[in-house]
């Protein structure tokens, strides 16, 4: 609630430096609040519904933030959606996934998870990422890394359709693929969340996520100034925004991995990546009807190489159904390379 109170007066103004510092502190508090309420809801509804709720809630608000920034920031609007969505994929598939493996393996020497469900999610993420962000670089209907109107509509329908199909597979037909055995004696077993508590936490979760994304938007001018001061390309703005928006999932995944629930961490990571593409691309496709200027979706050569490396390493990590600290370290190295090259291409 404090985040929303701070957000309202700061939304339409350019705050002073001390206000931005205060906003940063409130943003951190909002992230912690979002993670707490997400865990309460997840405890009530069970997995994989808890991870799905957090991923969809964050992504819906993230899409609104992207559209808002595209409307208000004409200079970088053409590539903002691409940069933010690709950053979300790299953060989740390397940063969060690698951290989850590393934390889980440090506790039990080997992190274990369900290979069937995780591989299904990872394959879907790679497919929609390639269709929406790689193919525009190579299509010839429009000059530059852009889709034609028909191609953009096709990509939007396919990405939304695959995401909807995955939700059915994850929650109905093959739910057992996305649920790991719960470790005994965890905190979650100590108190059974009531329906009223879960509903209250869900409402507060939405409020906290609105505050997180809204405060990230307030901080975006400062982020742009910092990127410019570093001499980094404008695409780094999308990376910074994605890092802020995905803080709740990152912290929730870390806490799950610490409790030996690596599968839940993977559900959060890959579910967020899939929702980011599956919901953002259709929304941007519709919004492009009213938005002026071009919509650049095609990735550059460096980004495609990092995506291909992620695909190969991710498959080798996931398919055995168990991973060591080495795999976690490799994913984190790829994530570090992504962040470094975003600032210093």
C-alpha cells in the first residue's frame, strides 16, 4: 500500500534525486511484499497454480508498462518491446534458472526436478522466442528487422495460442509434470492458509505488483540518464526495466530453491518467460495499430548467438532431470555475458 501511496504523486512528475532514492527504497519494499503475498496464495492454491498466478500478474502489468513507455518515449519506442522481452527471456532462462540450480545444488549437492515438465516449458519458450524475435531479422517482406502486418498477426496468434495450450497442459492434462515432492517439515506445512487470507493476499499481491511496475516506470528516466552517462546503447534501458520488473519472481524463485523446491523455481522462471512473450507480442501487435513509427522485433547477431547458446546449455541442464553447481554456474555466466554486452556491446 505504501508503494501505491508514493506512486500516485510521483507518476506524472520528474522527481528530484532524493525522491528517486526514496522511490528506490519503496520499490524494494514492494518487491518483498509481492513475494510474501505470492507465497501465501501459492500455499493455498498449490503448485503449479501459485507460480502461474505470479507470472501472469507480473506480465500483465509489465505489458501495460511497455505500452505506456512506448507511447511516452518516442525515441526508443521502436525497440523497447524487443529489448524488454528478450531481456526477460535471458533473465529467467539463465539468471533465475542458474541461481535456482546453484542454490539447490549447494544444499543437496545435486538439484533435482521434473525433466518432462521443465523441458516442455523450455521448448515452448524457445519456440515463441524464435518465432517472434529471431525470424523478423531474416524475413524479407519489410526492410530491416521488422514483421509485416500479416506476419506480426501470425506471430501474435501463435505465441498466444502456445501459451494458452501450455497453461492447459500445466494445470489440467499433465499437472503432475510440474509438481515435485514437497520436502517434509517446511514452513509451508506449519500453517494452513485460509480462503479469506488467500483472497486478501491476492488483492495485496496485485497492489504490490502495480506499485513495483509503476515505481519502475518512475525510475525509468533516471535509468535512461544512467545508461546515457555510461555510454551504453539505448537497448540497455529495456534490460534495466526487465531486471526491476522481474525482481519479485527472482526473489520468490531463490526462496523456493533454498527450500529444496527447485521445480517451483523453474515454474516461476520459465512461466514468466513464456507469459512475457505470449502476452506482450499480441498486445503490442494490437497497439501497433495506433502507435506511430516502426516496430523493430528482430534480434541482432550477438543476441541470437546468446539465445542459441542458452538453448543448447538449457537442454543439457534440463533433460537429465538433475543438475550440479557447474550447470548453475554456466547459466549464470551466460547471464553475466548478456548483461555485460548489453552495456558494452
